C-alpha cells in the first residue's frame, strides 16, 4: 500500500485562484509561489510556506 506524503502548505484558494510557478528550497522546508493569485483572482502576489 502506498504511503501518502501530502503536506498542506496554505489555506483554501479562491475559486479561480492559480499557482503558476513555484520553487522548493534545497532542504525542502520552504515553498515559494512566485506567480500566484491565491487570495484575489488576477492579482499576482508572492507567497511562501514553511513546512512544519
């Protein structure tokens, strides 16, 4: 049976929100979304998340 390794990085996005580009740090502790409209549709912002 396969193990589920999913990690939640942020809250629920808006309905039309997109993450177009992201990068993961070398130690896999950070993810930075460099092109995302997660909070407001069509407003591109920078987001980062730390893996706890």
